C-alpha cells in the first residue's frame, strides 16, 4: 500500500514537472531573447546631431551605466548652439562616451573622454577608430577628477560632468576641479540625481545658465560667476 502511494506521488510530481517544462517552452522565444541580450552584454546609443547624425554605437552594458537620454542631449546641444567648431571639450566621466562623440560630431577641435573602466575605455577607442575621429578625439583611461586637475587653467570651453549617480561624494570635487579648468566664458554641464541651486553653486563660483528635469535626470548648464560680479 505504501509502495503504491509512493509510485502515485512520484507520477504526480513528474506530471507537474512536465507541465512546467511545457510552459517554459511556450515562453521560449521571449525568454531566449532577453537571455541573449543579457549574455551579449551589448547595448546601443545613437548620435543625434552633426556629421555622424543617426550613427548607432554599440556599447558594453555595466551596472549603473546610464547614457544621457536623447531628449536631454538634444536640449543640451541646443543650449550650446549646435555648432561647436573650434571648441575644446572634456568628458570627465565618459561611460558610453556619447557626450564626447556628440561634441566631436558637431565640429569640436579637441575632445578628451576620460573613463576609468578598462573595458569601456577600450570600447571608446574602437568607436573612435570606427568614426575616424582620432585626430579630434582622445580616449584617456583614468580618474575623471584627476584628469581635470591635470588640465591647464581655463583650457576647456565645455566640461561634461556625469558622475555615477550612486557616488554622491564625486559631485562637489568634480565641480571644484572643473571650475578651475573651464574658460571664463565656457560652460560646465552637470548631470545629477537632484537639482543644484544657487545655494550650492555660488560657493563654487558657479551659476545656473540653463536647467532641465527629465525623469530622474537633473541637467544643468553652468557658467562661472564673473570675478567683478557684486
């Protein structure tokens, strides 16, 4: 009797397992697609303006890697005037490098993208070669704040700052370093998880020029406060 009950129980468990397997097979195409994307670890960003407009760039996926959204980039380069011919630009926390590539696409004379992650830096070099941008764009592997400190005072026309949102300690030091190396009539672009108002910016010698909130992104275009300002 006990043996018969055990066989019935085993048969029931086998039927449940078979049903689960059949359900998984029916869901296979969607599950397989997601797994393929995750396994490949490859995403995509698109340059939205300039000579490489609509060019799609493959980028490695990393936890916390957050390319600047198309809408925010479009607004940013509208603020900057679209044509960056002759400008010198530094992207201190490059990630996908899309801000630097957008600047180069719009005619910037010198673009330096700084990325600490070795894999991302290598990918940025590949994209640079793919675009034929080696004469304009330099990829530097290293710390973004250190790269700012190593720059000559007033050298950059625009500094892009988009630190990881979960590392709050980077924001103030990055701004302090950027204000020293951006030209007096230049710009600092700051992307942050919260707004930076005059209370926080004025002690750094900075003021808001433009501001946009898009979802969780707070985008700021900043300028130096003139030395003779009251």
